[in-house]
C-alpha cells in the first residue's frame, strides 16, 4: 500500500513539474520555443490607474448594462450582499472610463482597472445615496488587492469624476475617500497644514486663475482662462466631493483654497504607512 501511494505521489509531482516547465517555456509552435530566462529591469504593469464608479442603477440593471452593452467594467460590487463580481479579466481592456484625462494622460481605459459599485448616486436623492459599510469593506479589500498586485501608485486611485469632471459625478460625495486614506490606500491632505493655510485665504481669496492653476497642477482637466464658468465649477465640485464632501457646490471659497494649496504642494499629502505613521507623499 505504501509503495502504491509513493508511486502516485511521484507521478503527481512529475505532472506538476511538467506543467511548470510548459508555463516557463512558452512556444509559438513546435519549432519556435520562447526563451524566458532573461528579464528586463525597466518594466511595470500595464495597469497604472484604478478608477472607482457608482452604477446609478440597481444590481440587475447594472449587471445587464455592464455585460450586454457598450459599457463594461472589470469588477462590479453588489450592495446587499456585498459580493464582488469579475466581469472582465484585468489583462483585458474594459470600457468604463470613456473620454478621460489625468495629469497629461488621456483615454485611460487602456491603462486602468475599473470598479463599479452598485449605488443609485443622485438618481433619486440629489444629495446622493449612501454606501453601506459592508459594501465599502468589500471595496477596500478589492482596491488593496489590485493595488498590491499591480503596484498602482496611491495618487492614481481616482474617481470617475476626477478624470471626467464635465460628464461624471461618480462615485459622488458620499463615497468615503477618507476611509481609503485611513487604510493607507490613498494619500490625504495634512489637516494641520490645511488649518494653517486657511486664514490667509479668508483674508484675501485668490483669483479664479489661481484655483485653475492648482487644479491643473494636481492633475485635473480644467480651463485656464481665469473665468469662473460652468466647466471650472464642475472641476471644483469633483475636488470638493473628494476632500470636502460637506459642501460641494463648486464655489471657490477659502476652505477649498486651503485644501487646494496643500494638495498641490510637494509633501502636502500624507500617506499612512504599514507602521501606522503618516508621512509626506509626493506623486
């Protein structure tokens, strides 16, 4: 009996080694093996961004849109229960970002993973629907996993409204970006620096051109003509929804100016480390 077991073990091990050998030595065909013994040091994952969305629909309609229509996403996270569905493999492009821009890069579908979160947004309530805590727990777990595997830089975890503020408002002001910051996933403004910067802006509010310059320095697509038009307000709204969700009407006030100054300043953002210490983070 022991001899039979030993033989079976050897055969199983040989089969595993054979599979490993095949995966390590891919072939175009029988005459053209591909040698993979040499690796370039200058490489990174094609996935450089992680984009968060809300669906604006319930689960069934969201699933139908994302699997049968022109729009797609790598992941869909249901509300109750907060189940995670993979709809597109990460090595394939999903059509979730649309016309998009961040820090000089455009058309981010090709360089991003998209996560759609089942949430009605402002479809029913103009103040936006809340996200259940259990659903956010699932979002945090998925974001952490994707970020780790692709080494996505924390400042490249963004909302759809960050990269397309003229068209989109998701994931909206109820999405808890601060929770992601407290998990060490995204950087967050230094609160002490923001408090210190605010009095000067209360005494004299910067011109609209200054607000546009700061938004552009962070990465937002924003006009640069010095006028407070509807386009500029929408970009300010996207920024406020993330960093000051208590008031997000697109008004360039002192509180927004203080936040903008700190976020755009080198070292003004802090990132929570594994040791629980927040340190300056420069994109």
